[in-house]
């Protein structure tokens, strides 16, 4: 249960007890504490592997159902406790629904060449108040036209917070004017990807921003796809299609320059797209090596 839910339940419990106390008809010693006790009994739950049993209310029905003094008030307190119990069950679900709802966040630039993915990230971090937390890129897939206009863009982020990891799924909307963003919380023990070496999202996106139109040019292709999982890895695949990408340009990587620590982005060209804006036939593959760091011999 979240801190907000706990505060709401505590405040409601105090209000219920105080209201019932002021409306009690008969004088009774320690009545305020007794009403608090009846409320607590009504709200007490036994949790058996996620199955919540209203044990407290059952105890009330069996042993405290007919008190001799202020019976109506005490019974109301117990029933109020049951309602507080139900709130405690439903509030977290409501919070989760609100937290996981889809957000529509305006895209800053619909063209890859004139815009910046790093700037899009900063805008998203501002929108979701992520600026003080580190974020990892959990995969990116984009398709652009020859002129740089986005046809498809999807990537994931993992935000590291003091309460665990928050995963973000970010997809370009059908009209390509905004991002559709959904998010969900992951407990540290449940994050099965935590053992992989994902890279800081800002670093990866800043390196992708370096790519210029000339680096993408493939003869006869109208669309280009770039995919990366965002993981820094040791790359030693000897290929005529591996290129180091940096601010100085695009450079073919020779066999004697490997292995290297790098973030691999797979690039291909296509003449046409499917209805889902993915390449119909993706060929002429190249491998862009981002943030390339040679491995010392």
C-alpha cells in the first residue's frame, strides 16, 4: 500500500472515531479508545498469500456484536472499519490504474535530422518529473523516410527510483504528432532484465543524434530502420558492414580494430513499408557502432 493510501486511511479512521465519539449517547470511561478499538477490529485483515480475510470483523460478530453500553455507536465503528478495510484494498488498484494510464506527450520535432532524440528524452523526463533519477534505454526501434520524417518510433526507458524501477513504453502516435506513453512499477526482485548492462538513455540517444543523412544513404532505398537494444557489449563480429559512428563521421571498422566495447545499432533500408510502418523487405544491413571504445590488447 502506498504512503498516500495509508495517510488517507489513517485520516478517515481518526475522523470516524471522533464523529462517533461526539454522537455517543451514554457516558462511558475510555470511550474514545474503545471506539478506536472497534474500528480497528472491523478493519483488521489476515493476509494469506495475497488472499485477504476480514478476520477482525469475524471476531466482532462472534464476540463483540452486542456491547451493553453505546451499542449502536460501537457497531457503527466496527462496520466503518470494514469500509476502511475495503478502501485499503481498492485504493492501491485505483492508484495503479491512474499511474499506468496512457499519457499523450507532444513530440518536439517530427523529423529525425532537424530534431534531437536527446531533447525528446529531456522533454519526457520533465513531463514525468524524472530529472533527478537515472534512466536506462531499454531498446529503440525507429523508421524514417529518406528526408528524415519519422514513420515509426518506439523505445523503452527504465527509471531507477528509491522505491524500485519504473518502466516506460514510448510509442509514436498514429498521427506522428505525439508520444503515447505508458508506465508501470517493477520491484527490484521482479526486474528480470536488471542483470543486463543497459546504458544511460541520454548517452545512447545523444550518439544516435550524431547520425547524418549521408550515413543512412543506401542506393534505391526510401526508408531506413535503426534498431538497438541499448546494451553496451563486447563486439568482435568481423564484417564489411560495421561502421564506427562519431562526430567525425562514419568510418568502416577494420578487423584489427576489434574487439571493442560499443552499443550496436542495426540499420537497414527498404523501398516500401507495411501498414504498421515497418520495412516490407529490409535488406542491405549495416551495423552502426555507437560510443565506440577499443578494447586494450
